């Protein structure tokens, strides 16, 4: 009996390590198109990569809502996921084509039961950074918030635990290290927007 229990434990342990290793294998191509690499040589954050204590982490959703919410990282991972290949465009002129996996923001926000007057969704990051998107834009474009890139979980440089995937907006709207989402009935001017960047951040064709 003891021998069986020991073997069973080793099988389970091996399975856990195997699953973890498999989850960290980088995907380099999606639907026949090459993806940009997960690792990159530059950092465009305001205070450098952030280290978030996932054991204490909770994503807070509040503001103009009927039922404020608080999600642990594991609770977010347990929600229905979506996977999309999307290009991130930076105002500095570079871009990345990456495969994102995460959850639809509408699925998160509806749990908080937003008030009818909500106009703006504000995202706050662990480093003090913030930016916003119009609520109507999020709903219309089915915007997501990601926890994986190219099959690998976000790390401290990539924005662990969560990054906004603001498709069709410039990179300063793609908030990393998200800790708090606030719904507001007023426009919001974020970190770079206060320094003159366009608050719409629509990609120029």
C-alpha cells in the first residue's frame, strides 16, 4: 500500500511538472504566420518591470457598478478564455504580432453589474501607471485582458499577471501589471495622455 501511494505521488508530481513545462513552450507561428518573439530587448515602462506577489494579488473592479468585484489570479484563470493573434503598435514606430490568451473584459465587467451611465473604463497598474478606454469601445470590439503571450504566462517584463490587449489602439493603452479596474461616468486622462498623447490613441493608417 505504501509503495502504491509513493508511486501514485510520483506520477502526480511528474504530471504537474510535465504540464507546467508544456505550458511554457513558446509558440512561434500561428495559423501559418510567424509571431514576434516573447522575449524582447527593450523596456518601455515608467518604473521598470514590476514584481507582483501573486499570493496577495487581487484584481479589484469598482466605481460606477452595483456589485464591486475582487478576483484572485486563479479565479481569473478559471474563467472562460479566448485566444487571439493581434498586432501591438507603438507610437515610437515599432510593432509586435503576438498570440494573446486571456479573458474577455465584458465577462469580467458584467459580474460587477455596471451602471447605465458608465462611459469610461480605467486601468491602474502596479507601477502607478494608468490609462483608459471607452466602455462602448470595449463592448463593440470585445477587448480582452491577457495572462499569456505565445503560449507562455506573462513574466515581470511582459506585465504579469495581466495586460490589457487594446486592439486597434497604440501601445500606451495596453496597460501592463493591471491591479485595479474602475468604471467611471466621466472621461479619464492617463499617464501619457497628461503629457500630450491623444486620449483616443487610434492607430494612424
